[in-house]
């Protein structure tokens, strides 16, 4: 007990002696650090502002955090689960019923976008089918577009055309990028006739045509001069100020 009283009195004596040695100027300077940043900058001199600008209070800066697109933990778990069971149809269907159907709307769309980014297009098609069965689903050309573009880039043209037909039955028209990727996919697939069918469908679109699909067709149809001449004639009518490069006749034949 006596020891506690002695330590307490010793502490009070130490604090009182410390306060006697602190000048009012020092207290004023230290109080500035406790004030908000705006008041702190107002009371600092011009020469000290350069040092103050380097000071950071440790709080996260807004734009650095708002710019990140984060996927929730449940969505990440579903993505890993779908990839784990993609070769076992029975386990995959069970996983969809127990986990995928529990996801919220934004999480389902995030899972679909991530599967497309990872080129897991078969799983993306299955995920899109799950989304279409939800009560909140409304036909959206952009969901079709992203999935069709992903399928075309992976040369899954049969699946891409099935989605294309479904989209057209819902009276949805794709944009120029979708036309471009599907036409490029058919040309890589070695099917210029299908590419021309997409081209004819593009001419019926209510949106104004873009130059890029024409350029891809003009390049890809060089071995097929008759088809290329049809596209070239339409291109010159729509873009009269643009120039079309024709390959040498002795290499590719007359176009």
C-alpha cells in the first residue's frame, strides 16, 4: 500500500516538473497537429507548406479505392467450384443448385463476366442459362454480346450462332463489335459463307454501319474475289472518302 502511494506521488511530481519546462510556444505548435488539416494549413507559414504537403494521415484515398472492381467472396467461391466440377456433369448440376442459385444478381453477373474473361466459355454459357431463368432477368443485348464475343474468340462458332439465333428471336440487334468478332471468327474458322450471312444481317441493323467489319471482310475474302467484290461495292457506297487496298493480281488473281 505504501509502495503504491509513493509511486503515485512520484508520478505527480514528475508531471508537474515536466509542465514547468514546457513553453507556451511548444504547446501551441503541438496543438496545431491535433486540428483538422485545413486549419493546420491556414496557420502554417508559406515555407512550411511544402513539408505539410508530404504529410498523409494514413486514411485511404478515395479514387484509389473506388477504382478497383472487386468480386465478392461468394462469387469467387462459385467460380472455383464451377471450374472444379466442369468435367463432372452430375456434380456440376448439384453445385449449381446448392451454391450458384443462392447468389445475388450482381454476383451472378460478376461470375459470368469473370468466366468470359478466363475463356471458360462452356461454363459461361451454362451460367448465362441460369441467369435467364431468374425472376429479375430482362433481355439484355450486352449480356448476349459479351458471351458471343467470348465464344467467337475461342472459335466456338456453333455455340456462338446458337446464342445469335436466340438473340435475334428476342429482336435484339448486336453492336458493331459483336458483328466484327463474329465475322472474324467465321473467317478464322474457314467458313466465309457464314461470315457473309452475318454481313447480310449486319446490313439490316438499325444502327449505322462501322468501317471495321468491312475492313476485316475485305482482308479475309481475298481468296474469294466474287464475295469480296460485293463487300467492296457496299463499302465504297457507304464510305466514299475511304480507300480500299486491292492485292496484286498476279498473287491473288483478279478481284
